[in-house]
C-alpha cells in the first residue's frame, strides 16, 4: 500500500469516527420527521426498536393503498402514504417505486424526494441518494434536511471529508443559528483542524 493512501485512509477513519459521535442521523423529509435510515454503516448508532404497529394491520393497509393506486395512479395522498409505509417497514425498493410514481406527478415535492434519497441510501446507491437530495434542495432552496443529508452521505458512506465540509457550509447559508447549525459549525472547525494535523504528503519525485 502506498504511504499516501495509508495516511489518507487513517485521516478519513479518524474524522469519521470523531464526527460519528455527534452526527449520526440522516433526516427524513416528510412531515419533518427525523429518521435514521436503514442500512446504516457500523459506526452509526442504531436507534432503540420502538413498539410498532401490528404487521398484519400494516399489510392490510398496504394492500388497501395499492388497490386505491391501481384504480387511481395519480392519487398523491395514497402514493405518499404507501411509500411511507414501505419506508417504515424497511422495504426500500417498494418505497422508491411509490415515491417515483408520486414524483412523476409532482416532481417539486422536496420532502418526498428526500425520503426517496434515503431509500436509495438504504440500498447502498449513495450517488443516487446524493443526486435526489440535491434535486430536493434545488426545488426548495430552504429545505434543510436534504442539504444536511448530503453531508451525512458524503462523510459516512463516501468518506469524502472535504465534500461533507463543503455540503455543510452550503447548509449553513440557509440555516445559521439553529441548534443543529451550531453543532455543524463546531464540527466543521474540528474537521478542518484535524485535516491540518494530518496534511496530505507531498508527491515523491519521479526518478
């Protein structure tokens, strides 16, 4: 392994480990609900398992919604509720299908697009997740969760520290003084300081 690669890998692991303690949750868009996405990386704390609804009742609800959507493919309330049920029961492919059908009718809904991005992340498609978060932020410049999630995926999944810093600095252009913003400001400072502690090695001279 090259020395440069080893140093970079150590730096990223150190930074990710440091920030994971304070920044662990990817935030859901719909109805402002904060949600930790399925398919998390090991360094991300798992939430306590709540007492959920009866699976049989959920399945009946899903069947009912599917029947509604089959008869009325542009029934937006039914589509988003169906997607949310799939989201909550850990069925990302099905959730993406429902959200996609919704967004074909109403592509500017930043909440639904953010939830779909989370589902792509759950499937391990991190680039597509970032793409959906960016689309959500473009459709609603003040949509905070989509902007925040870009940094989470870049840091935890892509191990792109500089990209995460840039994403969160962009977030701070929209949200300056909230509790979350203050946490991010402190984290960005420490991430930059750690980057300076482990500077990139100079390229070796060619022989």
